[in-house]
């Protein structure tokens, strides 16, 4: 492929998976920029980068992300950094004449008590989950940025909303990670230490949907490559985002039991009910994406096993905290 594609956030879990997917599909002109090279919070620097490179497509996978704990502790950083990153990149792309961009959001954009499974038109119909509201508002703003530039300037800026992601290059920090990497690390360390108990946050009853990041990358490239006529037929001007998920969920208890199996933990699980559960259920309605010709292919247990193998070979990396 001769298109020049800029992947913002290429060192992260999603961005690195998108780079792998693009390479596998034959893209040879993939631009990436490490944080030391390009500060995405710096508007002038971002605009200079776009002016200096003839970019045809942008995958906006850069974001400040974290689990419940991180969202509670750093709400100002989550809303500020995510707003700045997406505004700087979308505007610079437009000013440089980039016609095609894909923005990656999050399922937390939907109301806390949205009807399940969550459809795209549930956006802005209710109150958000308080624990990650600042992050969710930033992601909603990203969707509206893309819609607004499409409406005013005729751009083709699309948005995909992934469910809970996991896989290689995830953040396995002890305190600031999402549920799968946090649990996986806890089980791994319990096995190494010979512990007979692992503590799980919350009651274990909330239900979550999980998507392997390689599936997410495949879906992202699929949506980006859709012909305009096909994409426009399956979207609406004021409802441009598309859910990405498996359409299947499980309880946190079931996830913990699967992780115990994957990591060969033989002890017992104890649920700490003093810790927050978060949203009761988050399941995506993925019928729109299915109608566009894409479905997830990596099962949860097999995905967890491959992720655990990756984790064991990278457990000493500084990024894993």
C-alpha cells in the first residue's frame, strides 16, 4: 500500500496492534512518533509534524488511559490530556488536508444504566458512570470533533468505540491498570509466591465484555478501509461512531476463574466488597459492525493465554510497574 499512514499512540496497546495489522496488510509507509519526538499535548508541535509529512490517513489511538483507581485519582489529567490530544490531532489533520482519520473511543461513553446491549444511539441519553466521567466526556468530545469536521468541512473522520480491551503491550501496573492486566499480574505473583488466596475488587457480579486488541486492530483497519458509499449507508450524519466488541460478556467472577485457570493458580478467590464495582453491565450491540462485514475471532480464554505468555516474557519491563 502506498498511502502514508500516521498511527498516533503506536507504543500503546491499541496503537502497536494497529501497526502490526497495517504491516500484515502490506502498508509500507507507516509513520510513528515517540513522545520524545512529538508531544501530542503541544498544538504547535503537532501542526508542524503534519505540515512536515504528507499524511493520507490517521489512526488516533493515542490517549491517557487507566482503570477505576487511576480515573479516581487523576480525573483532571484524564480529561485535559485526552481533550488536548484529540483536538490537536484532528485539527492538524484538517489543516493539512488529511481526508481520512479514525478516532478510537471507549465504551464508557454510554450512560451508566444504558439499556443492554448498548447501541450507538444510547450516546448522551443518560448519566455517565461517575468513576470515569472525565475520561468519558473527553471521548465523547472526540466523537463530536470528528462529526463536526465532517459536517463543516466534508472530511471523512470516523470513530470506533471498543469494549474493554486486553492483549500484548497492555499496562500491567499494580495500581493504574484495567481489570484484566491487574488481575493477571495478581494471579501471576500469587503463583510465584505460593499464596493460597487472591483478592478481587468488588462483588464479582458486574458483567463485562472483553476484546483482544488484535481483533480491535483488525476492526479498525476494516472500518477505515470501507468504501465511502458502504460506510455512509450504514451510518447517520449525527451518529457516526461504530461499536466494536464481541457481543458476549461474562461476570468478573467468571473472568477471575478463567484467569486462575490460565495462570495455573490453585488457591481460592476472595472478593473485597469494600471496593467499587463500577458500571453493573457493559455489553456492546455490535450489529452495525457485523452489517459492515466484520466479527471478532479471538475467544476469551485463548486470548488470555496468549496475553499471559506475552506478559511472562515482558514482566521485568519498566513499563509494567
